[in-house]
C-alpha cells in the first residue's frame, strides 16, 4: 500500500495540468496552498494503474486562487477524493 501523501500529490499535479491548459493561467507557476476533504476509499497497491480526474469548481480570479476537486480511480472505482487549493503566480 502507498502512503496517502502520494495520492494528494497526484491530485495536486492533475489540478496543475488542468489550470495550465487554460488560456488565463498558461505560463503561470502554480503554488500549492492546501487540501480539504480528502477521503481514501480504497487501497491502491504497487502495480495498480490509476486515473486522476480534476475539475475547477471555484476560483477567485482577482487573486488567482483556485480550488480544484480531484478524484482518483483504481479499476474504475473511486479510490480517493479531495479538494486542492492553488495560487497561480
């Protein structure tokens, strides 16, 4: 079994890719601000292949602070969920 911090990092990087692919944040540097409501629902073992999906439910455009939700899937089942907050500088 892998430590949960790896999966939080995966969520943050998926959120980074999502934001950097938008026109308004292209070329910016994402800074990790925090996590919220992270839930681990299933074990993920070495050798498992995971999918990570991120969405952008809210942002404060004037401060470039973005809250992204992320889900990790293992064998088409939700393995972890959480929210990641990033500042885009």
